[in-house]
């Protein structure tokens, strides 16, 4: 048995260190765990919803007779989700902060540019709702491309491209 005070201290210190490491309660919330605060999951879910809605738009536009009501509804969903983007990026939630995210530090380094990029998606998705309501496939396709360009523009500047 370990009866020496030094041996007991070393075991206690080691166990404490293991417990602290497993708790993930570092200076930035969950240092090293990669999980992070719930806002990261919320924003990832929001972007996944935008992606799903945009796929629905593209799928309809591939048809000979697209469902413009579905396109407008999907664009409206994108618009609602796009309005939430800016609020989903509190300080300290980037990939450089140790979290499993594709959010680049440029979001916080250039907040006005990020805000403008998010607003561009809000504006372009609202325009897609309007254009889809007119039932013109060519015009709706062109606006969907413009909206897609707003997505790409933001991704190019503010999202980690881990496929390079």
C-alpha cells in the first residue's frame, strides 16, 4: 500500500489532472474537446438547412416544369436562416479557438465584411422569393445562381476549405 504522503499526493495530483482534462473546461469553454458551445451546433445546423433548401431549389430548376411554390418556400427558408447567420458567431468560436468548425478567424477580424456577406445572402434569397413568384424559369434560375454566388463569396473569405 502507498502510505507515504508523497506517494498519495502524486496519485491525487495525477487523478485531479486527468479529471480536469476530461472535463474539457478550459479557458475557452471546451479547450481541446473540439465540441464547443451549443451555438456552434446551432450555426452548423442552420447552414445545413440552407444547403438542403438550396438543393431543393436546384432540384426543381432541373425539371422541365419546376414547382415555383416550392422554390419560393425554399428561398424563404434560406432567407429566414440567413438572417440568423451574424448572431451565430460569438467571439472565441473559430477553428483557431480549438473547436470543430470551419469558421475562419477572418469572421472576427473583418466583422463589417462578414456582416455584409451575410446580408448579401439575405438580400439575394429575398429576391429569389420574389422572382420565383413570377413563375419564370430563366429568371428564377438566374437569381438562384446569383444567390449561390452570395454563398460562395462568403465561403471563399470566411470558411475553412478543408478539401484543399
